[in-house]
C-alpha cells in the first residue's frame, strides 16, 4: 500500500480545487444542483475519474459514474459514492470528501493491479441535500427507480423551474430518469465514506467511525390553540396562553429523549407564535418536533409521552392542540458482515475506531433499503458541519481510503 501522506496529499489537492466551485466565495461552499458550480464539479470529477482510467458517464439525475471492470463480467458491482451538492454556505467536505476518497480507492486498486472479481463503480450523486426542490436524494431515488417523469415536472425551485427543466438545462435527458435504476440483485454493496458531522469521534480522538445504523426520523407538527387577549388587563387565572402551555410541554422533551437513551435525540427547532406581539397573550403556537433514533420504539415512546402531556396541559390550562405527522423515515441498518470486514481492516492498519450511529441522513440511508450498505465516518473538527467552518483531517480521510481499499480487496 502507498504512503498515507501521499493519499492525504491527493485528497487535499482534490478538495482544495473543488471548494472553489462555489457561488458564495468567502462564505463557504454553495454548490446547488444544476448550477454553474455543479457543472464545474461534475467536469472535474469526470476528468479525474478518466485520468485514473475509469469508464465514465453522467446519468439523467446529474450523477457522475466511473467504472472499473472486474475479472468476472457477470459479478455484481460494488458501488461507492457520496454527493457533490452542498447546502447554502456549507463546508468543503460534506459529501464531496466521500467522492474524492472513492476516486483514491479506485486509483489505488487500479495502480496496484489488485485482481478484482467485482466491478467497482463510483457514483458522485446529485441533490442529496434537497434544499432546492424540497426533496432529498435526487440520484439515490433515481438509482432505486423511485422517480416518475410527472414528479420531476411537478417539483419546482423558488424561481419556478422544475427538476425536469433543470435536467434539460444541464444538457441531460430527464425522460431517461427511469434508466438510472440499478438492478439491486446485480449490486454487491454500496459504500459511503462521509464526514461525521457531529462531535463524537473528534472529542474522543478516534480516527474512524463504523456506522452501524442511520437513525430513523419522525417529525410532527403541533399546534396549540389558546385565546389571544390583552397582556395587561387579563388576570393570570383567566388566560388561555398558548406560549405558556407550549413551554410546559416543550420543556419536557429533552428529558424524554435522555430517558430513552441509545443515541435518541429530540428537538424543537421551529416555532411560530401568533400573533407574536409583545403586549398580547398568544392565541396560538405552531412548532415541530424532530425526533431521531436507531430504534423506532423509542421515538414512539416519546410521541406517546407528548400526546399524554398535551392532554394534561389541555385539562389544566384549556389550551387545545392538534398533532400532525409530517415525516416518517425508518432507521437504516448497515450490513453486519461488511461491517465486520471493515473492522478487520481497521485492526490490520491499527487505526482506532468505534461503532457509531448516524443522526443525519445520507444517500447510504436510502440505498440500505435495497442493497447491502456500509458507511464509514471520519472525524469532523469540533463536530461542526453545514458551515464554512467544517473541517476534517486529510490523514483521517486517507485512513478511510486505506480501510475501504483493503476491505474491497478482501471481498474477492
Ligand atoms: Zn452529506
């Protein structure tokens, strides 16, 4: 195997080039789907794949594919990839670090003439973040055959351009979206290298995280309905204050999540107050509970406690409520045997690692529904992500490259 620092140096070169493809220079990386910057990234990634001898193409979702044939033409394909789009003013590592790491994996296997039974295919996916059209996973949904042309025409950005029209503008054929579908029986596995985007590995000084589960997510919209009235002239015992009632409920939520444990998290990060006036008792609040766990039962316990508490507060304060489910994504479990292989590879190289749950969702989450999937995390400095401050060590990414290359070699 090659020198770790040489791989780290290659990764650094790639990432320093790619971070320049941003519509917000000086304010982090903004590379939205089908933008000029997305085009620059696509061209660069395709060119780098070709330089190491991969056969490349761009599919109808805007994903760049680079394929290295194996020795057995009918053997199922090992897919490896991550996304090249970013959030607004995001970092230079989220998603793209996994793509350049995959390119290094392919380069090492090819240059070291590793006899690969299975073909290896890198997929640099598009629009994983979902901020432009409100729906995540453009490419990974296409890979699983979950788009219809009608849907592509229906979903618009804020300027009114549909995904369908954006694909056309990008020089691709949206009518071929269904051709992106993979035959899951012909896929050996999907591998994603990604930054952790949380503080666990960095705070413990651990070099690699082996993801065993990507948390399930449920979101609920809660409306609490009281009565607006004058903040001065309404006595305390004659109020129906929606903010006061909401705080009685919301203040319990973090304790419920801690009680459930096992990495369960619950957040109220969105709240609106009506009429939102400083001299008026609030007649209504609307807020969203975002709850994530590797165990759906734990989320269900929290939702049950929430309903009980809402009932209790209603009987004490007269503030009524409505609760409405918004999102329900099941946990994504990573493949145990492949995880064991990764663990062995970590031990071979003497890298420190731990099993870890991903609280954030990824392409690997969706892919795990249909193909054997594994995910490898590298530490995020201070746990910061979706920010210009996002940072990971090139050496840690190079370690992930080593481990994945070794694991793939051993799959033969
Ligand atoms: Zn990401």
